[in-house]
């Protein structure tokens, strides 16, 4: 009998990004309350919950754009809680933002090249990465256009390309599919699977499109009022009555394209 392949994260238990018992308070308001989340390489984990649940705050803490009030962040066994975003980026941790962080005066291609150069790639290697990523994301024909001329959906794709240009081991995506036409969602699913399967990265995905989340994610983590409400496989989360009642609704439980609040 042929033995099933062992998942990457089981063979290499240190190959993970982990937030442990993370809390974050703002002027007495607790945005996160003891949240623990672990992301392994070669998996896509969905992070869902209503507005104000703490999703973006958790991503900010994990990527160094905010500091936790309590708790810690580890990258492949090293504590990185005090590391700057740039240092985390050079160690293989990337993110996208809800709002574009591109350089409007540069072309689409140059924006991706700059991201690669920022982590030490040589100019020829940076151009290669840009060419491959723009092709992967379907915006290669706009490579020479200024970033400010992009439609919102293509702007989101550029944000993803910039994150992937550093060849991350882990990438945290904050609503990357926002503004994409429904017909382009299957192509975006293909992009996420390529990042997971061919590039070997771990992906943390925040998105309001439950059809996308349920289709592409290996696990889902649900936040509610800064705390973990549920976590598990898409089927387990879909079948969780608390989650269904709070966010997904009967239509999502039945597998439709209903959206949950972001």
C-alpha cells in the first residue's frame, strides 16, 4: 500500500507563523483578547468575522505594523514581536493592505520591481519576478501604465503582486479580492493555489466573499469581538451554528455566494 504524503507543516513543525495569546487595547477598548493563530507553509487559512472583530488588527500585529498589548509573535521558531515590518519582510513575511500602498508615479512593473529590490533582489532578478507575477495575476498588458491609472480590481492585483515580489514564506492578505468582478474570482483562486502549492508559501486570507473563502481555504479562523469564536476546516465552520447564525446565514451554509461582513 502506498503511504500518503506527509503534509509539509507536519514534516517541518517549525515552518510556521504563530501569534500566541495576542491582546491589543486602544484607549481601554480591547480589539484583541488572547487570540492564538498559527499559519503553516503550504496552506491557506481564512480569517473571517464581522466589522470590528479584530481581523486587520491581528494582521497588523503579526506583520509588525502594530505592537500587541500582550502576547507574542513567532516566525519559524524565532520570536519577532519587536521586529520592524521591514525586518520581517526580509525574513519572508509579506502582507497586502485594504488600501493601495503603490507608488503612483511609477509604472505597474516598476512598483513590483521596487518591492523585490527592497529585499535585496538584483535588478535583473527583480524584473524577472515582476514579469512572472504580472502574468500570473493577468495584468501584464498594463505593465507600463502608471499605477494611478488602474481600476480598483487591478489595483488590488498590483497590491498582491507587490507582496509576492519578495518571494515570501508567509503572506497575509487583507481583502485582496475586494472589487474583483465575480467572473474573475476563479482566476484569483488559481493565484492563491499557485502561491500555496508552487511557491510553498502560507497564506492568511481576510475576505468578505464566503464562496471564495470556503473554496480556497484549508482552515478557517473566526473572530468575534476580538476573540476566537471558532476554527477548523471549511466544512466544520460552515456547520458551526454560532458562526452560521452570526455571519454566514443559511445561504452560505448551503454553499451559495453570500458574503459576510468584513
